[in-house]
C-alpha cells in the first residue's frame, strides 16, 4: 500500500529534534506537508507550507490546523521543568489543537506522548498500555492529560488518535537505559506511517520503541496498527556498555523506567 494517503498533513514541533528528523520522511506520506513551530526554522521547500504558531494561542492554532486532513503533533515542552511553560504548551496547547481539529473536521491525530506517563513503573516490570498512568513529573502528567483529552475527543467527536508513548528517539542510545527505550528515527517514521494509514485506528496508546532485546513495554493491545519495527538498539550495546559505568542499583534512576526524570526537580 502506498504511504501517501493524505492530501495535507500538519507536523507540529517542526523545529525540534524529531521534527527535523521527520520532515523529509513525512513528505512521502502526503501531497503537502504543513510544518509548524513557535520558533522560525527556515522557508518552506517543495510541497511544504510553514505556519508559525504558539500552541497556547487558540487563534493561531486554529489557522495552523485549518485545511489539513491529519496531524502529527510533536510540538510542546519535551522535558521536565517549571509548570508554567508545560501548562501553556502541553495542556492549554493540546486543548487548542483538539478544539481546532474538531472545528475544522480533522479526523486523525498522532500525538507524541511519552514514556514518562508511566515513568514510575519499575524497570523490572513489563507493562501494557492499559495499566494506570504513573507519571514521573509534571511533564509526564501533561502527557497523561493529552492522552485523556484525546480519548475524550474520540469518544465524543470520533477524532481518532494514536498516543505514541515515545521511549528515547535519538540517532543512538545515549546510555544503558536507552538500550531498552530506544526508537530509531526510521522506526518512528514507520510507526507514524502505520498510525496514519491503518484503516481503523480508534483511540490507541502504543509504546514507541524499536525491536530492542530488553524492553519494559508490551504493545499487544495495539497490534491492529500494524507497526513492525526494523531497527534494534542491540547493535549499540557493546559500545554503550564500554563507555558507561555499571549501574548503581540503589539509584532511583536505575530502578524506575523514567530514569533520571524520577529524581528531577522541583522547579519553581
Ligand atoms: P524538542 O524539544 O526538540 O522539540 C519540541 C518542539 O516544540 C520545539 O521545536 C519547540 O520550539 C516546540 N514548542 C515548544 N513549546 C511550544 C509552544 N508553546 N508552541 C509551539 N511550539 C512549541 O523535542 P523532540 O525531542 O523533538 O520531541 C518531540 C515530541 O516528542 C515532544 O512532544 C516530546 O515530548 C515527545 N517525545 C520525544 C521523545 C524523544 O526521545 N525525542 C521521547 C518522548 C516523547
Ligand atoms: C522524553 O519524553 C523526552 O522528550 C526525551 O528528550 C527523552 O528524555 C526521553 O523522554 C527519554 O525518556 O529518554
């Protein structure tokens, strides 16, 4: 099946790490890719549009969403920190996005959630997506809000969403924890493509990980999405072990899935 089954896809957070990684890749999924962020990131290329918008500005978000048929929502605060920016971007911002989707008839969203929704599960556990949220900070709480909000917009308005609880999506795993949580950029694109193209998505929570040897997450409940990872952190394992010290088993960052996030803050 062709990957290109949308006329116009909106990619938010286009200036960020994953936005940059996905910009070229997502052009295969649509005729036109609309890119947005609150900071400028250069001009539109062929088959691209650029719309600058702060997620906390409802009017700007409405203009950003108007005319697209699917949204890949990466924009927002991506780490733990003070509550005010998280509130503006990840709570008010995601509300603005779904309201705009409802008003403009957008029927499918891929929402970049995070493993930090469940960061206070232990690394010794394997969890499925229906386990209760156990956020490891205000950032994780804000992503749990986005997951709940998107479920409401599905139940009430039929807007389908894949909440992708991304593990660690970087060019390579940076430490031993990321051997379990790593998601390659190509697998992230495969996962988003699956979410955009599956005939029936519904409201689905899926852990965003590559085919890593060690994992804490079970995606059995999201099989209908059809995501099959093709990369693995295993190829980096020896190098990561060689450059990192053995774990201190008394460290909460080693005990819990959220890693160092579980002991970050407090922020004022
Ligand atoms: P990033 O921090 O590099 O990019 C986020 C982008 O959102 C930035 O370009 C920023 O300018 C924009 N943004 C922030 N506040 C905004 C606002 N109020 N209005 C409009 N735009 C705003 O983050 P990254 O790594 O690219 O992650 C993308 C998404 O994926 C984020 O939502 C993050 O929470 C999520 N995620 C990423 C993971 C990873 O391993 N990279 C892991 C788990 C989740
Ligand atoms: C996230 O949610 C962050 O956005 C990313 O920067 C990483 O810290 C990642 O989680 C992780 O847990 O490794």
